[in-house]
C-alpha cells in the first residue's frame, strides 16, 4: 500500500484544527487563572468600570454612553450582515458547477466531490456561526442601551455589566469563527495551505491576545486636586489682571508727566 496525496487531508487538517482549538483552550485557561495577562480580561475590566462610572452620571448627561453603545451595535450589525452575505455566496457556490475548478491537479490533496462538498459545508457552518454570534452581540448591546436610558429607576450595576460582557463575548466568538473560516477557506486549495494558515493565525492571535499592561483601577478624580488647580488658575488670572492694570497706570502717569 503506497502513499496517496489524499492522506494529507487526514493528517494536516485535523492537526491544524487541533492547533487552533488547543490554543483557545490555553487562552481560556489564562483568562480564568491570570485574567490580567489577556487582552480579553483587560478589556472586560475597562468595560465594567466604564459601566459603573457611567451609571453614576445623571440621565441627561449620558449621551456619550449612548454614542459608544450605538457604535458597538452598528459594528455588530455590519459584521452579521457580512457573515450572512458570505454564507449566501458559499451556498450559491455549492449549488453551482463551478466547484469543478478545484478538482485541478495543482491541488495536492483530496479532490473528490465528497471532500469538496464537506469543505464548503464546513466553511458555510463557520459563517453561519459568526452570523449568529454577531446577532446575539447586537442584542445584548441594545439591552445595555435600554438599561442606561431607563428613567426614574435604579438599575443594578451588575445587570448592565453582565449584558455588556455577554455582548463582548459574542462579539469575540464571532471574530474567532471568522478566523477559523479563513483556514477552512484555504483548505479549498489543499490541506497544506490550511495547516500553514492555522499555524500563522495562532502565532498572530497569541501576540494579539496577550497583555502586559497592569489593570488600572480608574479612581475618581481627586476633588482636592481639582480645587487646588482651579485656585491656581484663578490666582494666575488675578495676577495677570493686576499686572495689566499696573501697566495702564504707569502709562497714564508717563502721559501726564509729558504734558506737564
């Protein structure tokens, strides 16, 4: 029994998927045990603190918060639309006869019809998963919007923080599904590009997911320092006015001397 190029799909594709899923399990472990070393934990810390501070502001002064939430909702909606369009294109591609293009001898791997169909179905599943995640992210961001604009009521901070973090989690899952779709897209051109792209993506994500900055506590501004700064500014203005008045007096006295 000799070597067949179809065996590469059985070796490299599971290896690439194992590398990606193994990295995300490692990332989950770091997030659970060492939250401050991950960008996810750093961003969640900022979000929870932002919600806590924003709910202390008067309702009429929360326009800036609505702008931020609206931007997140718009981004999630745009990404969900993009994922749905890509899913439609893959579905149309599967139903067409153009998939015979990828039965070329230049593709070193399994080019059977069943394998090609499985590639398209896997890619379609990733895009649909990304669509569902982005829709859920937009849903939770809208919920945060309702919480922040609730009039004449005290909303528990934990409720708003929970909705905000869930929206961020679904946003992150949608992005990771798109990252996986990149590897599956390259699988169409053979198992070797798929494996190489999986390794490159893991290296890039590892550099992007790690955090070296300490978690800032975001303490409220010190009122004493603020009053001191205001006092210094008032003193500077008073000194400038006094200096200007003295200059005017000296100028007037010189004019009087010259006339006399």
